[in-house]
């Protein structure tokens, strides 16, 4: 996602593939999330689906990421947190050591999860997004 795509997020402007669409504007992502934070991924773990796994074969349903929170706009979390990103929501794997702005919601077990690729924005692409998040967080 480029800076120009991020600049159009709050207005709901749609752009190429990775951009947040009109139905997933920045404001709606913020409102739906229980946790909005800037994080640095410190570990990546496979989320195994035991029901689909068979002897000699492991079915991976997604990844569980360990991360260090750098900045919080919404929610409460300690310095370390974990969140899940299922392959059914996003086929892209986050990179260890990289920073992301995440929009997390609870799953049916109360664990933090990301519901789409758009819910994890690489920090290098998020310069314009930081000011928008500050504004949205102040509006409450």
C-alpha cells in the first residue's frame, strides 16, 4: 500500500489490490477493532488444524504472531501480545522483525485475530496513516 493509497483510506477511496476498499475504510476498521496498535513482529508460529491433519501431514490454517507493541490507539495490551491471521483471511505472511499497524478483533475464543490482509498495514507504508489514527482516536 502506497502513501497515496493510505491518504485516501479515511474517505473510503478504493485503489489497487492491497488498499482498503470503500467497505473497509480506516474509520470502520478502527471502530470494529478492539485493538489498534503499531507492533513489531518478534515470532511467527504455525496455527495447526488438528482436525484436517493426518499422519505425516500437518494442515496449517494460519499463523500466530508474537509481537512487541510500540504504540496503542485503541484497546489494552501489555508490551508483548499475540494475534492470529488465518489463511482463510489472508494468504500473505507477515515478516519477522517488521513493524505493522494492526486492527485486531476477538475470535470466538477471545483470542486476537486479524480479519483480512488490510488489517495489517506495513509500517513503512503508514506515514500518512499515523496522523489519521491520532485524529480518529481523539474523536473517540
